[in-house]
């Protein structure tokens, strides 16, 4: 059992990835534009934050094509996802930075043998290289990504699956009530809450007023140590 400075207790912790562990949203945005602009399709950073930041790549591409009244076949969708992943991988080779306090928090929880997981709308191929760069690949018992589910957040499927797998990995030693999710978006909060989990929102991507559906909100994960 981990007791955080605000009195919240948790036996297991599930982290979102983009916007919680690393500041990769601008990289995802740039990769989307490199794929979409040659097609005459694009969206602004403001539109990305307001609409697309909660989507996985599949739903983001579907939404932008739909909003422009353009058809998108399954084959075209898969090709766009692969192309965007290549652009993303190209950029992160130069390195990415973790948010303040998050690596210390993960290391602290791992040291105390807390069950840890990642639940992300990113592709597994986007996540693994960054975990390796940050030296935290071995800290997580379970990683659920867009590759594992049919629908992106705010659908609760991803958090339901993450909780089930993490619970199984630890012989059902904790409950939903004692599992804390760390999120940064309204869509992520909705998904985690719909899955019956406690949610800490961090104001990395949105102001606190937009995250008020979370159990509690913090300005930085460094404040949880």
C-alpha cells in the first residue's frame, strides 16, 4: 500500500503515457501533419488539444477524414498509421524528456513492489523505445496500447483490460478501489472512471478546470512523492 502526501492510498498504479510520463504530444502532432498535409488535410494545434489528443491514431485519422468529407479505406488507414509511426520514430531518436518527478515516482513505486501498468492510446512501437531511453522498461508489469483494444479513450475498454491483466499478474491482490490511474486528459479521465478506477489528473496538457472529473488534480507528479 502506497500512501500519497494528500492521503490518497493505492495498492496499484496505472499510468497513461503521452502527456503523463513524457511530453510527446507535440511530436505526435507534428507527425500527423507530416502525413496529412501532402493530402491537403490538416488540423491546428488548438484542434489537436481540443479534439484529437484523446484519440488513438486510428480514430484520429478517421475523424480528420470524416470531418473533411473524405472516405478512408481500411488499407489506407493502416498505411497512414505506419507512415505516421515512422515519422514519430525518426523524431524520438534524438531523445525525449520525462515530466518532472515522474521517473522518481515510478522508481519509488517499483522499489516498493507496487503493481504498475501503462494504459495508452499510442502504439506499442511508439512506447517501447522511449521506455528504454528512460531506463524504466522493467518497471511495468503490464502495458496496454492501441494495439490491444478496438476503441480509444474515452471508451473504458483499455482501462478495463489493463486492470484485468495487472490484477491477474498479481494474483488478484488488489481491487479497483485501490487502483490509481494517472491521466492528463478529459477523455482519459472518463475512460478510467467508467472502468471504476480512482483517477489522479496532472495538469500537463489541460488546466485543472478541465480535469475536474478526476478524483483529485495535481500540478506535478513530483508532488506525489
